């Protein structure tokens, strides 16, 4: 849905000064696009209401986080609790909408054609109602006003839906009455019905400069029964089979020195949401929201966050992930990341907050949820730590994704079948400009880490003998991890 001002506003002289023009319904969420597509770039909603008088209210609006690329030349800086394009607060009355903090912007919804006022009280920008018309908005006839600014920009407001077009953003949907393009509900993210199946593989490890590794993982399968929606999650009854394992190795020569804790367990519930699924708050996020990882597979990682990114993928699915942040620290670097690490004590800070990039996840991104599927993957590296949580198979509403194993297969898995040995061979090692992965499994995922645990590259493997270009990496030591195999060190020497 778009608003072509030249077409809609023909100055037919419809007067609407007596109408009660509504800016925002406190129970709705308003979805905007900034690129002319159905991708939601901004979602605006009310987080707090103060009554100022009869028909007069102050609305607190939801805020976002953003990276500041002009705050420092020597550190990455995060700005928290930032306003979106409607400012932090808006005072709403029958005749005035005042958007403020940090700016001061005024719209007079009852103004008639030709009426002028000061729109930006700090920059002395004026506004004039230039046209009034009737047009279809979400399938209904709506009175619209075109407000032209002295800067040459324009605003379109609607009798029912408030701001239709402003500052390069167009209203494309409203959650609440469920009109137009919407953010998915929990039931749409996790649409599992009785008889559906999901199967996940999890893995986590930690390593240090002494080449010591330990890790753990699991394969589990859940067959669904009924679901009970809760706040931010859905608890499903059904049958879960989990095969867990752990290992320890001193991998200077890639040799395993111990494995233990192999066991099979059974449960009759599974939670689609926090504590079971990592980064589950992404599935209830809005674009630009700062999301913290409320559950990590790795040991002691509790300060990781990301800025939520919403997209429509090539299959037309609504996806949730983490926004990519270019890495520029006193210069340029070919690497950036999606996951960030900062002091959680500064969560409510109004001041710039320094942070470091922890993981990129490569081209795939470190984590993705998709409406209709749920969690598809988590694949991320931190300082001396790594974790993944991968959907390996599912049957959802009769459609099969990947491979779903039999119960007997999961029950009978041995430690070796979990892949705690390094079946993938790296050569040459040391390398110069490329490495070759022999005995690799197509469609598995490899990741390359530096010695600080930062993910430098992540890709799907296409063949059993995969050639990887490493000419962009500086000489030194690196770690390569392939799904189902131990991490391995390799050297680049030129």
C-alpha cells in the first residue's frame, strides 16, 4: 500500500475540519516501510499513557537501539533508548499532535486547506495543508490530508490511521485490527499441530590458548500434541526423545582425550520460546529493538545482544534475525558482525555505550527465526566459545523439511555417531591462499574463527572436497569448525 500524493490529492476541496482525526490507538501497533516494499522497517506503538486532561493524553512510544558511526574514532558506540521518526513522546489532543523529545514537531489535524503553522518549533519549519481528499486505505474510504512543509517534504495523515506517510516512511499495516502487512503472532511463528515433528541438533564448546577444548551437545526430536499459549511462548505437550553427549580434548594434534555423559532422556513437554530456544525474544521483537540472549548454550556468556532485523526472505517468509554492523575501529576492516557485547548495567543508559562485536555468523547471519517454522538456526562464535542450535528436520502441516530420523535412530546413537572425532581433513596445513576440506558433508556448515573466538566466515559446504579461499585472512593461527566434527586449528603462512 502506497500513497501517491500526485494522484490522490486533486484538491477537490473536501473540508474535514469538523472530523475527529485520530493519531494512534494505544492498543495497536503501526507498521511502516522505508523502502517501498512490504518489509517492515519501523513499528510504532504506545508503551505508556498519561492523561493530561479531557481528550488530551501523552503517549510514550517504543524505542530502538542504533550504532553511532560518528561518536568515536577509536571505539564502537551503541546508542540505547533512541526515538524513532515520531520522537520519544507525543501529546495528543483534538486539535494538536505534538511530537517531542528530542525534537519538537507539531501537526494540526483539524487545519483546513491553506492553513499554515510552525511544524518544527526548533528549526522554524512551517507546514501548510495543501489538499484534502478521499481514498481507499486498507479497503475502506478514508479522508486524507496532504501537509506540505517549507523544506519541500510532505506528510499524509488519515482520519482513522494517523500518519500514513512521513519522513520517507509509509504505513503498510496495523497489528490489532490486523490490516495490511503485519508482524507475525506467536501462533504464526510456531504453527505446530498435533502430529507435527521437529528435530534439532545442538552443540557448544569452549577453548583457550592452551588448545584445550570441552563441549557438549544433543540431538532431540519432539512429536507434538496440544499447545498452550503463554506470555512470549507456547508450551506444547507431546513426546520428546533427547540424546545428549559431552567430550573433552586437547587438540594440539587433534586428538580426543575423553568423552562422557552419553544418555537418552524422555519428556512430554517442549516450550517454543525462552528458556528452551536461544534468542527466542527475536520472534516477538520489533525492528530496531535491542534483544538480549536470554539463554546461551555456552559457558558463562550472558552479556550478548543484537539489534533485531525483520525481513521477507526469497521464499516470501517473514524472518527475524540480527542486524549486521560494519566493523570500523579507527579505520576499516573487511569484517563486521551481528552480535554485540556490552555492559548490561548500562541497559537504561541515556549516554553512548561502548561495545565490541562478538560474532558475525557470516553470510547466513548468526540466528534466524521464520514464521511457519520457528527457530531455523543459531550458529555463533564468541571469545573462546562457540555454539549452534540447528533445525535438522521437521514435518509441519504435512510438509517435510530436511531429515527427520526414527526414534530408534536417536535412541541408538553412539558417541562416535554424534561426530566427536574430526572426520573432516584440512589441507594444506599450513596454508597460503586456500584450504581444502576433504571428507566434508555437503550442506553442513563450516565456520572459521580467529584466536579471540571471532567468527570470520560461515558458509554452507557444497561438496565432499570443498575449496575455501582464505587469501583475505592475515598470516596466523585460526580455528575451523564443521558441523558434526571437532574444531581444528590451521595456520596461514606466506
